[in-house]
C-alpha cells in the first residue's frame, strides 16, 4: 500500500524537527525516506511508526548538525546532508570564479598594456560600472519579488545571506566610489582593483542565478501541487 497523506506529513514534520527546513532538499529527502518506509511496510507488514523510527535511525548520520567553517562561515550549522551540499556548491563557485576572474583580469591588463588607449580603457571601466549598477538593481528587484515567496530553499537562504554585502559593493563600484583601473597608480593597485571588481560582478551574477533557481523550484512545486 502507498503511504497516506498524513503519514507523508509525519515524515515531513520529522525532517523539520531534524533541521531540514529548506524545501528543495526536504522534498528530495522526503521522496527517499518515503520510498524506504513504503517498501518496508509493504514487504514486512510492519507498523508505520516502527519503520519510521528505524529509517530515521539509518538517516541519523546525514541529519547530524555539521559545519564547514571556512566555506560557509563560523555561524552556520545545518544537517550534514545540507551543509555538505552547500559546501560542495561553494567549492565549485570558488573554482569557477578563480578561472573566470583570472582570465578577464589578464585580458583587460593585456589590453591596457598593449593599446594604452584612454578611450578604450574608459569604455571598459564604463562597461564594468554599468554592469555593477544593473546587477545591483536586479538584486533589489529580486529581493522585492522574494518578499512574496512562501517557499524556503537553500537558494533563497544563500541569496538573502549575500544580498546586502554584494548590493553595497555593487553600488560602490557602479557609481565610481571604488575606482577601476585607477590612473597614475602602480600595476599592483590596478590589478587589485580590477580583481575585486570582477569578483563582485561574479558574485552578483551568482546571486541572480540563485534567485532564478529559487523561482524555478517554486514554479515546479506549484505545478506539482495543482
């Protein structure tokens, strides 16, 4: 027999009590646990409550509170299955950011050294500043849209966590408070300024990507329930 809606709700509530509060991961785990319980109940004809306890005991290592201080911050703690997933995503983003930022930094510095054309450099600076302003405005729009969201996902958590810092630096870069390729400065200062700018532009892009993923999950969940 299939599990009843009440039994599914019981599994979901147990997951929340164990710290699984993000709907995207909770839905994924819920499917696995429900399948495990359903198989045990059907094959061995045992009470749901007994099987529920046994299955959650098997999942206990994955639900143990865990931290990845260097990647997720010292204040963050979540069930292992969640913190591991977020840490893996953080590693991938850092790797991608390192490659992309390095390539763009080298390219722009080569253009700077090769052409030494003020108008060309001004165009590059203007493009980066405009990108920062547009990104900041999109961040604000995304934040306003998410105020109506009733779904809690890891994407939303990460978007909210980075919102104010990324927005602040995006605006500082966009309105010229943080100079890009400052004139009459050493190459070291130019490289530092450029790398910092590109990192924050990459972070803005990453945050907007998180917003899109949250929106897609919310849409998918709405369709599945309708």
